[in-house]
C-alpha cells in the first residue's frame, strides 16, 4: 500500500512513526464524536496545529484567521510561518458576514500580488481566553463566495468539543483539538488531533509520517480510557460552571463575566444559539481593579489550582495576560480584550458549593 493510506488489517501497520493499533482505534473513535470521515492523532495540540498548517501553506500563501487565538497558534502564524514567506490577515471573532467578506477580499488580493493563494481559513471558537464566538456559517458562506470550497476552513474546538459544539455541522472542514484538555480530562497527558473528510486529512497524514509527531501508544491508550467518561465529566463540569457563574455574576468585586451561559451581546447570542449545544465550563472573570487584584484572588484560592491548562477534573485558574498570552504584545492583547483584570477559570467536577466558598474567601482578600 501507499504510505499514509490505511488499507486495514495488520498489513497496514508498517512503522510506528506512521501508525499503530492504539492510535488507529483512538482516531476512529475521535472521528465518531465529530461525525468526521477520518481523524489523526498527534503528540500535542500544537503539533496538530503546526503540521496542519504546514501541510497546506506554501511560500507566498496567505492564511486568514480569527482572533483571539491561543498565543502559540498566533505566534506560529505570525512568527514561524512568516519566515517561510507565508502572510496572514485576521478578523475579530464576532465579525459579521460583511466584515469577513472584506477580510477575505484583502487576503485574496495579497495572495494574488505575491503569486500565492489563500491556503486556509483558521478559526478558534470560542476564542481563548475571552470566549468570543465565531460565526462559522458566515465564514463558510464568505469562503464559498470569495475562494470556493477548495480552501479549507479549520477550527480549534478545544473549549467546547466534542460535546458542546460540532463545527463540521456548521460548515467547517477540519476540527482541531488539544486532547490534553477536555478529552484527556485528567491533567495527566499531552496530545492533539484533527478530524474531517479524508481528502483534507491525507496531506496532513503524509506530512505527519515525514515529520513524526504522532501520539504515542500509551497516551493513545490513556485517551481511549478518557473517552469513556468524557460526556459525564463535561456535563458535571458544565453544571458546576453554571452555578459558579450565577454566584460570581452578583459579586460586588466582579466587573463582568465572559461566560457563554450569560451572553449580553445580541450577535454573540445568535451565534451561540445556532452553533453551541452548551455553555462549557471555561470562562473569564473580570475582577474590578487590575493585575494586583487578580493576583491576590489567585494567590488565595485553596481548592482551585493556579495553572494554565483547562478541561480537567480539577478547577484551574490563571491570569492570561501574564501567563498563556504573555508572549502576545501588549497592544495586541488590548485589541483582543485580554486585559490585566481578566482571570480565566476552568471549572472541574468538584462540589459546586465548595468551589463557590473558595471563590468567596479568595475574593474577600481582594
């Protein structure tokens, strides 16, 4: 058989850098969750994202992406791909169809001028850490009108997937995950994946075979364990988040929340109603004050842990401006709404009342 194809059976297991039984079982099950024809597993979410982009981007091409993105994703586009002659243009997560049309038109002109093409539209929805939603259907319609269906739309679905959002149903072609987060769910592994139609997966599979970066067999086995409880864990975390946010929304030291269960913008609510099946359990808390007040809150948490991951069984809290998005320029952070008074919280599966008591005593110290 041809390297990168899957003829099935033992004959298809050629070399451990290409595939293995644990990885293939995992990929089949990941594909089922998103209704995808095919899926690929990777050693991390960023490996999945970088190999995906490298598989589709060539010199003089242009990538269009939404903002905000996870800082490492944005950095790879702006700093690494730029070294190889790949340009980018971005639009805010809540952009309207007209705004998306304008950005795609600009990208198309940039690509024509440099002799390349618009090679990918890359989305993250909800955006990290603000929870801003992208109108996937509007992006699909704009892509079809400006570029045609041969330019893939990829989306990082880590914050809501695979339970609370199914982007392939809304018009995305490729769905991307950090499996480290909700799918893994126990803060004990690092992995990533992409899923979509086989025609979109094959170029990525071929490059993964060359570069390496496949998920290792033991991690694949651990993820198969995690998939057995992912729905239970996410449901419990989502229920807890709703209770915690109901408390935080009324607290006098909280300015506002970036929680999908309490959206105060009509367009964002419309996108949520069309795209999302739940509000998730990761959200932003804007504490009155600034960095100092956030640090006092974080330093006094006793149940929630100060850490930058999310989607696990334990509640985690972080300060994106000085942690996950420290590498993003201050002006860019301000443009994306990542302010010094923003704390990102990922609620776990502990008792909700215990979490509320923890947040209450920590806020008392602010």
